[in-house]
């Protein structure tokens, strides 16, 4: 039995009793005996059954959902602003109460509302500066750059993780290097999708899902990586990718993924995307036409007399006339560098 149903029953009883008393008073004025009492009681019970959730459980649920979308920094700043506003209102309450007539009765209450609102708004707007100041007072290092507040915010940002990037596995190595400052946030619906993949009847999908669970476990065990699993959800959205995009917009945080479709959808909606494939391409060695590389040609290419080798970072090198040196380390001269959606490809020929 749900809480909403219990509140409906309670509301039906309370409104029904109130309607009965109202019907009795109405009958004493206009007559009619118990008829009006029964009508008013039934009407009150119906109103209570319908309206009770809208004044009890649903506002509370909406408030919980709103608070769940707010970061800890925002909540902390709002709390400090509220306390500051109440202190200012308390200091002004005594002089305001001395005003003549109704002004002395209403102005203290209005000042509480006004200064509470101003305090919360001001502290939320400057939360990055406040957190940076607290970090400096605590003795923490504030990186050099464009202001302590903004840098603190960047170092303590939240990054949403997609299912595909967890299954990929490279996130564990990247996070361990310290190139992802902040908290890695994994919503419960992403974890549920990962578990669904791990329980798939298809052997390959099941293996990929279990690898993702192992990667997630390794991330949680790493003391240098902050991982948080949250029950935060998005109402009215069913697809996981759509939920991630909406959640990223609400939290104003980036999404870490290697899913091409999610990448494009998020960019169209103004969400920052951290793509691991783009990062992998960015850190690969940069070579220019004319440079000489020494590689091991390991197999034949698709075209006649071609050989294929790989650099240390995994970049494929297609070697013209490299068929004769398969299985050997040889010097090759770069002729062309081609950037594709799958990565960088280098064309070369055996150096003479």
C-alpha cells in the first residue's frame, strides 16, 4: 500500500468530516435536516480523495526531485545564504517593529522573506567564489589561472558517465592518471542498464557487461578517484541516453561517453561532451609527411604489395611496397596522413 493511497484515505476522512459539520451548519440556517449533512460529507470525501495528493505527497515528491538535482555545493551555499538572511532580518526586526500601526506588525515578517530570498540568491550566484575561499582557508591549493573560484569549480565538477564508456574500460586508466578532476557520477538508471547487459543471454554482450562491472568496481576501489552512484532520475523520460542529456542540462555538467549518437544529440542540445575516442586521437603521435619512422610491418595490406604496421600508440601505418619486409623492423618515410572518423591513418613507403 503506497503512501499516496494512505494520504488519500486520510484526506477523504478529514474532508468528509469537515463537510458533514458544514452541512449541519447549513441545515440549521436553511433547514433540510440531515440531507445537507450527507451531501456535504460525500462531496468533502470526494474532494479529499482527489485533492489530497496535490497538497501532500506530490509537492514533497517534487521538492525531493528538485533537491536531488542540485549539487552539494549549491545546497551548502543556499544554506549559508538562508542563515545570513535570517540574521540580517533578526537584527532589523526590533527597529522595524517600532514603526506605527500595521507597518510595525508586517514589516518584520516581510523583512524575513525578503532577506532570506536575497541571501539564498546571492550566495548561490557566488557559490564558486565562496567554495574557493573556503578551500583557501582550509589550506588547499588553488591552481593558478583565472581566479580561485572558477578553478575550484572546475576541480570539483561533476562528470556524468554513460554505460558505453564504462563498458569500454579505458575510463579506469584515464581516471587513474588524474586527467578527470572531479566526481564521476553514475546514475542508478545507468547502473541498471549495465546490469541488464551483464545478464544478457547473448554471450558477447554478457561478457562486455561483466567487464563494465569490473571496471566500475576498480574505479570505486581507487582512492584517487571520486565515484558516486546516485538515485537521481528524470521523470517522463524512458531512454537512458535522453535521461543523461536532460540530467546533464539540469546539473550543468559534461557527459563522458564514446557513443557517437549520444555525442551528437548532446551537442545539439548544448551539453558538453567528453568523448574518449576524441581524447585517444588527440594524444596520438603527430607525424608530418617526410618524417622517417621505424616500425614492424606485420601483415599484408588490402592493395597489391602493401604492408601494414602499427606505431606504439596503435596508429595504423600503411606501407607501400612493404610486402617484402613483412615481419621485419624497417624505416619508412611518411607520404600522407589521413584523419578519419575512426582515427588517424598514416601512409608511408619503405625508405631508400
